[in-house]
C-alpha cells in the first residue's frame, strides 16, 4: 500500500484498490493537523484493506467514521477502527501499563504520548482493557455526546443527557481555567437512581479539552467495602 497525502474537504482517508492485484493506495487528507489522527486514519484504511468482508471496492471514510466510532457507524467502519486501535495500541502492551499506573486520564495521556495515538482513542482502549468496571464519557457543552463502557460496567448513560451540576465534568466546562479534576462523586451524579445499587461509588476523572470544547471523563464504579 502506498500512502499519499491529498487535498480533500469531503473525506479524511480513502483506500483505492488496484483491481485484481494485491496493491492499493491510501489517500490521507493533507491538512489533518495532528499526527496522531493522521496515523489513525492510515491504520483505519489498512484495516479496510486487510479485514475480511470489506470487499474489493474502494473505501472513502469521513471524519465521523474514523476514530469516533459513533453509534450510527456501520459495522465495517467499527471494525476498521478496532483494527486501527489494535495496530497502534496493542492491548498486550496497554494492559501492563494500566496495571502499573491505574486507570486514569493521566495514564491515558502517558500512553497516548508513548504510542502517538489521540487521547480519546487511547482512553477508549484503556477503558476496554481495564479489569475494573469503567466507562468513558465525552460531553460537549455539558451534554453527553458519546459513551463507552467495558463489559464490567453495568450502567448506561444516555446520549443527549445533560450533565448534572455535581459532576466534575460540569464544573470543568463552566470554569474552563481548570483543566482536570479527579475524585469521588455521588453515584447519582452520573447514574440513574433507578437500578443503582446502594453501595456503588463513582470515581470521576475529567479533563477539559479547550480545542474541541469537550470534556473527557473516565468513570470507575466501585463497591464500597
Ligand atoms: Zn472507513
């Protein structure tokens, strides 16, 4: 596969195959400013090339399809993202780092620098790879825009839900001179009272990303002992 940077307004990355031959071109949008995002886009297109069931036709992928892994994304886009995440951030290397440093935004930042992957993609991988019940919430303007959880996290947070004022994420977006905040919050700050076990404690670790006007939050749900 040859990689070419191209001018584009409509797509982030594209895979052009040479019919009948095992070669192709990956076109990546030239003006993607962050190296981590460019790398992820290329890895995503490699995924389309090598994964079974991705057909023999060309792929053109938009920003929403790459890395963000939004709910409406098609299965192929999701699997290409999963492939890219594993190519750039192998779980076998991430797990020992989480075990050593604990699951937190700080750990995700460290791993993100080490592997040159965006903080968001790294935080997703950390949540997936953690042996604690945890979730990642991305909120924009105090509204939940994305929610991921690992298999151990029993609760759901709805997209479009407005952050409560007792979350640290709310505080950060209202007082944006502070960038990070960590600590225990009442479980009901994040989770529905209904179905909530009484002894659940939530540790919230949030960071405000001014460039995206987003707050990234890692939630860990623990039982009080
Ligand atoms: Zn794609």
